[in-house]
């Protein structure tokens, strides 16, 4: 079993990143987390998380007060789930952060 963890920076000021955790067995993904995070008020905050917790792939839209909006991912493979998560977060990170920031005010 192998595990990789890494970050990918988004934006230009270093306050937005994607956190990846990918666990593989025999070359296939068996668990993953792809999480959008923003640095606000001297702390990293999770904004959106795609993962395989609870036994199924899904997206959690998070708010600073701890609420989560959970939506299942209906894709054929875990590899597709990771690719979808990364692409969605890269394409829409500004919108996700804007929505999250409304709760911070």
C-alpha cells in the first residue's frame, strides 16, 4: 500500500491551496482526499473537501460554523473521482471561497 500527500497552490498570493492525500494498493486508488483550503485570520480553513469517508465518494461544502453540505459523486472509479475533484476545485475555487467568506463576516 502506498500513500502520497502534497499541496498545489492556487491563485497568486499564497493563501489558497489544494491538499491531496491519495492511498493506493496495487496501483489503484483505494482512498483519497482533495481539499480546497484558504488562509484567513492566521489559519488554514477547509472550504470544500472531496473524499471517500463514510464508504462512498462525495463532496462536502464546508462553512466556518462547522456545517457541511454532502453530495455523493457518481463516477465509475476512484481515479475519476480524484480527477473530477481536482478539476472542479481548480475551475471554481474563487466561487467556493467567495461563498465561504460570506460566513466569515
